[in-house]
C-alpha cells in the first residue's frame, strides 16, 4: 500500500508554481466531445482523475495524445459509442458529465449510476432534471441511466441548488441544442467560466457564466481550439494553509487571487499576512494564529473543498473554532483521523467544534477522501514526530506532485517507495 510519510516541525519557505485546476480540466476534457475538430488543452495537471477521464474518452472512440509541457491533444470526430462503463464511473463521479455532450452529438447516452448514489439524490437528480427539460427521455436499466433524445431543444432550467456538475452538463448539452437554453440559479464557480470560455473558443455562444443566470444559444457545430486551464484555487489554498500552520514564507505563482478571496479573508483573520505579488500571492506567518469560524457555501462563499484543510489549521491554533459544513452532508470523516493526532474536535450535526491544542503529534492515519488527505499532510507538517498517511490514491486524484512541491520548500515529506529506496542505499 502506498503511503506518504511526513516529519513535522519544518518551516516552509520558497516558491511553488500552482498547477492547472482539477475541477476545470475534467469538464473541459469532456466538453471536447462536442468538437468535430482538434482540441489542444494546455496546463493539464498530472492527476489520476485526468487519466481516468481520458480513458473514458478513449473508450468512446476519441484519440487522446499527451504532448510535451502538459498539453492534451484530443480528436473526437469518430465518436460512435455512447456508454460510459461502470468501471470508470465508480472511480470518478465526474464521468457522468459525458451525458450532455453525448446527447448533443449522438442523441443517446448510457451511464452507470455513480457508486452508492440512488437516482433521487441531489447530485445526479439535478443533472437529469436539466436534461429532461431539453427534451431528453430518461429510463433506468440494470444500474444504468439510459438517456435519449431525437433532438435537444433549448429550454429554461431552474436548478433547486446551484450544482456545479448539473450546470456543466446542461451547458454542454445546450451548446449544440436547437434554440436558447437559460439556466437559472446556476453555479458561479470560476471553473464554470473556464468551461464556457473553452466552448466559446470552439464557436459556442454562452453568456453569463460566473453569474446566477447563464444563457446558451445553440449552434450547429463546434470546431478546433487551443485553451489554457485556469490555476487550481484549491491547490493554492491548500499550500497557503500549509505555509500558515508552519509559520512559513511562501510565494505561490500561477494564481488568480480573485478566485481565492474567501480563503485569503479567513487567513487574514487568523493573523497571517497575505498579499498579491506579481502574478502570484505571498503568505507570511509567524505560526501564532487566532482561531476563526468557517462556514462553507457555494461560490463565492468559502469552498467546501477547503474545509478539511482549515480544520487541520484550527486544530493547531489556540482558541475555539466552529466549522459549519452546508454543502455536503458527510464531510467530517477527517475529524476522526485528526483526533488520532491529538486534535480536540467534537461533531455536532453539520458543525464541528475545534478546540486548538498545544501541539499535534504524529500518528498513523488514512485519507478518507481527496481533501481529507491534504488536511492530514498539513497537520503532519505541524505535528511532532512522524505521520504516516495511507490511502494516498485519494490525494493523487487531485494534487499534482504534492510531495515534490512541498519538499521543494523545505518540508520533510516522502513517499513509501522513497523511504524503501533510501533503506536500500544505506
């Protein structure tokens, strides 16, 4: 089993270049299914999730090539298949995003239900509601969703909740639909804007991305393009928290500071110093921080994807913090792992009460999900002794070279195979 080992107590100092955004690149790769030309996507992060979604496209008939410098070259002229198999969808919920493009191109899509997800639950239900409004017929067979449409037709769709995935799926379906599609109460995340910019660069006509109302004028076809992925705001936020908890001095390059406003605001509240510098952002911390309360909300609120990292920070900060999770029902699984490191955390419904402790101590812990894994690395950086994190495949789904990047700024961190190699050398 792969493990990441962290030895705490090192102050992080130096420069890190932030990779392209995981949550932007996945829907953009999927949206290349809409193109009848060649799509070149630049600044693609090296992630397990990117490999999975490229495998899905390959299964559908696309050709995907990796060029130098993290560029993907995708051609989807010969798409004939319309089924995303269970083996891929169980790995990654984002696979359901192929529904919109496949319906737009082929009039048919067959998608395995995401693992553990009943059709009535919020995430998949809103996707289907939006597609049905565009004239899609939905049926269920043997754990698969079968979606069919003679011709997608534009419609007005109101989302009960501003779901990012549902907004993306409807945008992609609407891009080639007949007439006008209007999404009300749409998700406003920067990744939605990046997707719309990508489709528009292929010849699409999408307006209002990044606001509550998105208007899509369907076009008859989409062509070739070259597009650069936006920087990953969650990766950047994770490194800022790592710098803060270690009393560090970090310069992050390739950052859009406007995408980080809620995270920066909370870090400033703790007493850390954060400022724009060139095309990046600089954090300085003396390691003595104040406790702050955090409440997750859809963008432009505080991101749920930064909740676990802030819980780790608050666990090592003197005072009492209340962290409230409003986006996902079950996103405090990392609390139990942080407790193994000496954190004082009590869960009360959708809130966690965190009493900062004098010091965290290294322990054997496991990453329960992607952001929980990042939180455990952050806690390990501040802990006394050795922290061994298992289930690191979760971390590799969303962080490009996190071990190497942290090591480059002074962290004492390595993977299990590195430690085994060192033993052999000795």
